[in-house]
């Protein structure tokens, strides 16, 4: 079992909401969480943009990455960084004009697969060169049906509203799948009619897609875990780790890492948003703090169905959590 976890995310600008969409986060943050002591420590930051970002107020955050051998693939909104482990030496950076609001990067069958969330596409790349092999629209349409291929979208702050808002990819057999926040489902990118309805009509955004015990586990932003049968493509169970508890964490639930029977679940600090429908779940429960927690990691024993520990981050270290990964080094 891991003694430490890496949390990838970002820190909110104090005036981010006033600046507008695509300008909320001013510092990309990779944080180490010591599971024994509960201590959070900063291990990597990015506080400046560059050629692949808007000139003013770039949205700076590390989103959901992955570990492939001794390498960490860690995306920002417009780039994918490759670092060696455990020293976090930067080895390479891949970026393309079709990258916008990247939510995740995955290594699947030797390819690097990136969710270009702002363009509703999934981009498949050569892992060595970064060359694009294919671009897949998450509604089964042509990748450029509503965007201009000649535009460098890395320099655009926002493309909202998104038609599908893909945020995470995984494979079922040979098929590549993506979760979609707008449709609140997961879709087979080879056959867009083949879907898993994760929210079950509940109008609650979904994230992740982690294999566990021959099942697929998704997070919902309201804090529920959704267990799905990958063969039947159906929800088996929707589980709330905090049940009917009166004092429950409040946050945007996203980010999941599983070790044995322990599920480590991320809760981002809530921020102001114009998309009120996405946070209407807040009116349906009793929460511990009316103003919102700092970001949290919840350790849930899925066998006993008990929350074993809640780790609360200190102020200003990481407000949004996108991904949780093990750090198995001394």
C-alpha cells in the first residue's frame, strides 16, 4: 500500500470569477499527501504561461495525469508534460493547437491519449514523438464540425458551452471510451450509440472511469461513486460514502485512486460558477461548511463501507483536485 499520494490540480485566483471563464486558476499545483502524517507538501508548480497559453490570465492547473513505468504524464490546460520519477525532471512537453482545457492524459496500449475538453475531442498521439495519430469527436461527429482547424485554441480562454465536455478515458476490450459531463455518461468512441448512463437521469456531472474488481467505478460531482457492469453497460450501484450524515464534506467530487479495498476520493474546493445547474445538488443535503471546505481526500474502505479518514488541505496549496496517483518512493 502506498504511503504517499500525488494530487494534481490548481489554485484559484482571488479574482478569477470576476475575470471570467478560462481564467479561474493562477497556479498549477502538484502536491504530495503523506497518508500516515496527513501532511500536504508542494512538489511542483507552474505559475507562468508561455507560448502555448493566452497572453493574459492563462488558466494554470495540472489536471488528471498517469504513471507509465518511471514516467509521470501530467497535463495542463494546453500541454502534456512528461516527468521522470521520482525526481520530477522534465523530459518533454507536447502541445498542439487543438489542445484546449485538457482534463486528462492516459497511456493506453502504447499511445498517449488526451481529452481536449474544450473542443469536445479525444486526441491520440504517438508517445515518443507527440505526433497526432487521430482526433476523435466524443459525439461521433467530425472533429472540426463546429471549430476552425486553422485556429490555435491554446490561445483562447474559453470555448463554453461545451457540447459534451469529455474528461477521462478508459478502455473496455479494444474500444476507447470517454466520460462526458454534458451527457452525464460514458461513450464508446467507436460507436457513439453505445453508452453507459452513469447519472441515471439525475443531472449530475460524472468523472473518472477506474477499473476495480472487474467493474468500472466513476465519481459524480455530488460525492457519489457509481459502480458499473462493463459487459452489460449498466449501473450496478450508486454509493454515497457519507450516506445521510448531517456533517458531510462539501466539494466537487473528482479524482479517484484505488488500492486494495481503499478508495481515495478527491473533493475540490467549490468555486463560483455561472453553471448553476451543475451545483444544484448542494441544495439536497446537509453540509459541514456553508462556505465550502478546502480541498479534501477521503479514504473509504469499500469492503466495510466506512470512511477511514478525511485529509483536508491547507489554505492556498491546492483548491481543485483533478487526479490522484500513488507515489511509492522513499
